[in-house]
């Protein structure tokens, strides 16, 4: 393969937008949890568990975890893009990051629905 | 006429002679008619004629005397000598992130390659009218703050994203110029221009740290222009 610089992957906008949207989701979730804590939801194990295992809260927590992983994916990949130049190592790091994040999301879902 | 002595620390590197770069301490006497850093540099050249730097118009229009002055990019011809604190040496280095040709002269090839990549000219396939292609005053106003760029490279060479990926990230100067043509109502290649930039590297390496705005000697705002390009892409996509 000739050594030419190639750019134009056309996914820049999607990821940039996703990072912003997932950021907003995380801010809203954090505010909701902070408000609940201020109202004493974390007072005892039972009250905290009751709060976190409510249907809507499970849904919101899962959404938060997915947003966190997606947000982290864009951000961590940005770091690999800036600091790691060899394509093979970069691809390996991308794949490992993606696998780790998918794993974390699955693990988190399991914890949320075990409550 | 009052005179004073200015102390300089200047980055020196002549690849034909020097093993590696070094900082040279040198002093120069300036008088009250010397107003700008460039005046002092011209006098420095009389003290040591081996110092190499670029300069041309000496009034902030040509953009050739961009330097890293006390750690901050700027034009020597627009930097007041009075702005330097007394007793501290003035540290001059070449613009960061570009290959050094000699002393304060950098190789701008990469910078201009990125500028060329955004096709910095009007694309309009209609036959030109007899006099000129007209714009409303409002449409013309949108180009203010865009067309004034002098391509001195102060912004792009102060941008970490450009340091890491100068071959892939267009950089603030190129993106400001890109928006200048995207915003131009006389241009017909808006879609192609947006396509050209819709890439994780070319546009989206910008993380809005605004070093470019901080150093622009013409007071321009590439970050704002980049934001407008992103806005247009979002509007186009939804």
C-alpha cells in the first residue's frame, strides 16, 4: 500500500453529537440522583434500594450507563487518535476499549436488574 | 533621545552547523523611536547578522513575522516593546509544532497544505454577470471576521490538536477560511465543503480549547467559525 495520508471517515458529526447528547443525559441523571439523596433516599440500605429498584429508575440508570459508555468510547478513542499513530496498535486499542465498555454495560445491566 | 538595553534569549538552530538547537543570550540597545518587537529584531540583526527570521510589511498585514514571544504566539510587528517587563529577558522561539528551517524560521508547508485542502476560493459555476456577483449587505456581513485572516499561523501552531495531527486536522486557520466560503452566499459548493470536513480528524479534532482565539493578532475567532460549521452539519443531518 502506498503511504498516503487519508482522511474522510464521515462519522465525525455523529460522534460529536452523540457525545453531547450522552453528556446531557448524564447531567440530568446526576441531578435526579443528587436531589433524591438530598431528600434522604440514601438514608438506609432499604430506602436506597427501593429508590434504585423502581421501574423508572432502573430504566434511567441503564440509560445513564449506556450514555456513560458511549461518551467514554468517543472520548477514549479521541485519546488513541491523538497519541497512538501506528494503525495496528490503534485498531487493537479501539477494539479493546469497545469490548471493555460493552462488557461494563452488560455487567451494569445485570447489577441493576438484580436489585 | 532616551535609550534602553533589551535582553533577549533567542532560539538558534542552523542545521548545517549546529548539532542541536540552543538558546542565545543577546542584548540590543533600542531608542524611543523603536516601538515594536520587530524594530528591536532588526537592530538585533545588526548586532548578530547570523540570526534568521522572516519579516516583510512590518504592519500586521503580511503575517510573515509570527513568533513564539515569551511563550505566546504573536506577530513581532504588532507586539509593543513597552509591553515587556523591565529586567526580564524576552524569550523568542519559532512557532511551535512546525519543522524548523533555521533559527526563527519554520517550514509552513503543512500549514498551507491544510489551507489548500479546503479549497480557499469561490466555487460558482454560473457564468459571471457583467459587473459582479451581488450579495445583500446582511449576507456580506456574515463574512466579517472571516476574510481578514492573514495566514500567519499563530492560531494553528498554538493548537494542540494541530500539533498532534498536522497532517489530518485542518487547524483553526484553515477552518476559519473554510467557513468563510461555506458562509458565502455566492458559493455553490456548500455541500461538498461540508462533506470534505465531516470527518473525525479534519474538523472534529477541535475540542474548543480556544488557544486560537487567544493568540490571533487580528482578533479573529476561529472557534466561533468552527462552531458554526458544526451547527450547519447538524442542521444538514436532521
